[in-house]
C-alpha cells in the first residue's frame, strides 16, 4: 500500500492523490491546477501517470480544483467508475460542462493572438462534449452506505459540510493480511454556517489526508461576517457605487444570497438591486433546491414554511449574456455577485473591467485567492492589473469578508482532528494549503500530541506500513 501526492501538494489547487493497493490504482480527486496560464495548461494537460492505468476515481466534492480535470482524464483513456455522492454528481453535470465551455472559449481567445503572431493554434484542455462523456462514468452513493470500489477496499462517505454533497472519504484497506484505515478529509466545512449541516467527525484512522487551506488563520464568526457584508453595502450605497463580489458559483454564492436575504428581511441594508450574474450559479442553485437531504435544520425549517432561502424581492438571477451586458450601464447602486471566485474567467472579469477604476465602487472578496490569480493580485494591493490583455488602475476600494469561507479555519481544523485516536493515527498528510499554512498547522498539531505530520511535496510517495 502506498500513497503519492500529485496535486494540492503545498498549494491549494489541483487536488489529486494516488492510492495503490492490491495492484490497483485509486485516484482521490482529479482537480484542475489553477495559477499562471501556461503552467496551468501544461500541468493539467500532462498527467504524471497513464490515465488508462487508473482503475477508479473517488471524488470528495464538485469544486473545480477537485473535479475539474476528470473530462481530461477520461479523454486520455480512463475507463473506470467515478464514485461520488448524488449531489456531487449533479453539481458536476453543470460545473464540468461550464468548465469545458470555458476551456473552449479560452482556446479561441488565445488562438486569435497566436494567429496574429504567426503561431499554430492550441487545443482546449477539453470540451463541453468531453465533460458530458465523463459524466457517464459517475456512480453515486449516499452518505453512510459502505461500497467496494476495488478489491480489498471498502469505502464510505461522511458529510464534510463544505459544499452541497461534499464528503469525507473513509477507506478500509486489506492487502496480504494487513489492514489499514485511510481517511481523506476532502475540504472541511465550518460549524454553525447557514444551509448545510456541520462536518461529521470520525475517531478511527491509521493515516489521514487533511486539508490545511486556513491552517494559519482564524475566521470571523457568522455574525461578524454579516456585519462586514452589511457595512460594505451601506458605505458603497452612500457613494452611489456598486459592490462587486467575486464568488464561487457553488456554495459561496448561495451562502451570500442567504445572508443578503437575512439582511434584507431585517432591513439592515438599503433597498437596492442585487444580481447574481452567473449562468452556472443559476444552474447550481437549482441543484441546491433538489437536495434537501444535505440541509441543516434551520434551512429545512424554512423550506417547510415554503420560504426559499435562495430568492427574495430585490434579487435577480442573470443567465442571458445580453442581460449581463446591461449591468455595465447601471447608474444606481447595486450588488453584483459573479463567478469565478478567483477572477480567472467568466463574467466577473467584465464587471471588474468596467468597475475597477471607479473609486465609488467596492470589490469585496469572500473566499480564498490562490497565488498567481487575478483575485490574489487585487487583494494583495496591486495598483494596476491586466484584464483581457489590457491594463487597468485599481481605484475601487478593495476589502474582504472571511466569515463566509466554506473552509474550516485553524481552530476548527484542530478541533476536527482532535476526535481521532492519537494512539492509532500513524501519519497525517497536510494538503490543499500553501507552505505557511501547512507549517503553522503542523506546529499546532505537534503541540496537541499528533505525530508523523507531513506536508507532502508534489510527487512524494509514502508507504502505508
């Protein structure tokens, strides 16, 4: 038995971990790496293994940095099953097709420039058709129902509380009389957040793969986050400006809509128009409506009262591209939520282009911004940024709200791992975090009595002895 880390190793994107047991190869997640454009394209295109040699994929959740390279894996020869929860599969139907569309549009844009420079065209990483083909290989199973994806392997999904359908994966392995339990946290959610249930806890594991995105940071509380959101809207409204919120279409957008609904109902924000400008977010919100089995008691109670948490009078969902373009000519103050969350593609780029140079506006970040993304450059204080190949001055006010993060913070991670039997746990592999976050969380875990804590490097292999 051995484990090799081929993604999300000392970085937060491209989750992909290879488990080898009984001469079978099981891939835990198959996400897109996100960063500098050329590096990302090359790394996502060229797998460090033969895709046809993979026997099965087990998917923790639908976020693109965990699922987004599945169409490419299938395109290059993978023929096995992709195991996921029903909600994860339904989200992937929308998200992978959207990703394929983005790959196609990116290739068209790049090829226009290459043609002007006399260079040969590049091919998209994969297409919308490739995404549809990958969906055919999904096999779904609910939480707490053991399944056998490969010989000598029994797996179960537990609720990770991160996004709709997100799962902690527990794998009981038997090879040549040796028994080991490997637990993969996927991305862990937070306690007390709206819509979804809290993350489940487990007690038994020999080895643990654990996310560390916010291993060096504490989040605001839900109430503090609501206050930051309210303040940004109130102050921007006074300037007659717009609040532009880059947000992931899955999870973050629905959290923000829920919070804005609460603030609106309580008359804590001005009566202004709120737009969700993302076709994917519209599709995803419909998927949310279809999976009440993932909701917490608060949200279920709303549904039983026939009150939807995803719609209210001031809110407009924008799907049509012409309606999206009309938002560029708004004269009144408004809130515009748009994808992508890290400002790397999609309609958010148009809203930034049209609003970033106006000091009356606010750009409000609500989620993690990976290194080398446009969102990270803006958040880090760059005064001039490139959007669609042109330079723009950052004059809009830039701020962030931490409390709507779907990731557990350092204290929540420490509390979650604290449920495991320290005597049994032989190794902890910290993934999905930048180096400083891994270092901080590793130190915290050592202080709390955990041994064998590692921050694996890309391509590093560990025996599960």
